């Protein structure tokens, strides 16, 4: 009887183990391992620059009047000298030459003038040459003296490349915040003078600074506008002096006026009879006197342009018309065979090749 109880107990244990095994199910299998993936290749994204949305763009300029002449050097260029007009002590620079006295016609200013419409002033510059994009990398600038004391207050500077369409992208506008752009005295050279010239940039499209529409430039806009600036009337007011320059040499607004930074001995001279000939530190630059706009100058202001008396037609009190007639009147008519062009009155000469 006892053995039967033992067998029954063992049978029950076996049945319970069997039932437990059925409930456990099959043994878990190991999950398959995914094949390794390569890291994604990062492709750089180039963001296109945001286009500048200009709000005010100048239109075609009104016709220029009262063009004022500047001394040119094309007639004496083959002799590697300026004819005259380089008066270093009063900041009149006639230096369209490299340091080895190679002449650059695209640096040589022959005329400059101003016109206006309702919103803009336009300053036109006629060069002896016709290519402002010359490989000499010429910077053209317009200086404004808004308080009329012959110290420049604002400087509009343009860098190449230049376009026949109005552009503001290559324009920077500077101011002189501490009144030393002409040294101690605007009437003469103060070298050696340790100033900082036009020391503050107040507008630049490239730098996103200030009024991006304040000043513009274009080239070859007409026979008297090899280079033409436009600037808002609000920049200068209604009465001011203005002058222009072409610079492929020093090109440093913080060292203006150059005649105050460099002595004549350091700068050199384009006048062959000078003891300082040839050009040295101050080379490849041509500037003009200051023209008055909106007021009548006394004529004694430093840097002011002297008054010009038009030539008279022979046996007449009527002024000659600028151009070939004026040149004929003073005995220097256009010969008609100038291979590189003709420079009108008051220069009346063939442009050298």
C-alpha cells in the first residue's frame, strides 16, 4: 500500500512538470543583428547672399553745366613730367604717373562738374583716358566740405570694378569726426602731421552700414562723365564745396590730406626742374581744387578754384563756345587726325597713345 502511494506521488510530480514545460513554450532565439550602416555623407550647403533691396536709386542725371577744367599731363607724358599744376604746398596734386613716371591717362582728370534733380546731386568727372577699370586699380573719390571751411567733412570713395549701370555696392562714405583731414591748416602743407584723416565709415552697402542708398557711381555716362557720382541731397545740404580725385597710389583715407602726412621730399615731384623729381611716396594721384555749390565764394578760401575767364572770339566780345570753336579762337584748332582722341578747351590738344 505504501509503494502505491509513492508511485502515485511520483506520477503526479511528472504530470505537473510536463504541464509546466508545455506552458513555457519554445526557448527564445537570439534576435538577428542588423548589418552595420555607413555614416551619412554631409553635403555642405552654400547659401546665396541676400540681395540688397535698395529703396532709392538715382535716375539719369540732368545735363551738366559749368564744367571746370583741371590741368592734364598728356601733352608732356612722353617727357615723363607734368607741365605744371602740381602745387604741393596747397594740396593741388597733378601726378597721374607711376613712380617710374609712366603716364596713366585714366588717372588724369580733365574736367569736373555738378548737376541736380529733386533728390540727388550728380558730380561728373571727365578723364583723359576712357577706362576707369584700368589694371592700375584706380579709386575715385568725391570730397564734400559741408561747412565751407576748406576742411573736408565727408568723403565718398568708390573701388573697382565699375559698371555703366548705377551701383552702390562698391561705395563707402567716410566722415572726419575731429576736423583734421587738412592737417592744422587747410591753406598749406603741415607735414609732418600725425592725424587720422577721414576716420569714421558712416555708410557702406558691402558692410551693411548706414544708409545703403546714400551714394552711387557709374561710368561712361556721357562725353563729360567718364566717372559719375550721385549722392542724396540730405547728405550734404544745399551749400558746400566739392572736389574730386583719382588715386592708384597711397589710397589711404586716414592719411588725407597726403600733403600733410608726407613732406615734399618724401612725396617726390612730377616737375622735372624740381630737386624732388621724380615721384616717390605720393604717386599715381590726381586731385582738383574745390568748386562752390549753392553759394558764391570770396575766391580767397583755401583750395577754392580760381575764376576762369572764357576766351573771346577774335574781334568780338562774345565768349567762344567750349569745344573746337574755342580752341580755334585761341589759335589751337583740332587738326582732325588725333589717333587717340582730342581734348577740348581749355587744353586743345591730341591725346597721346
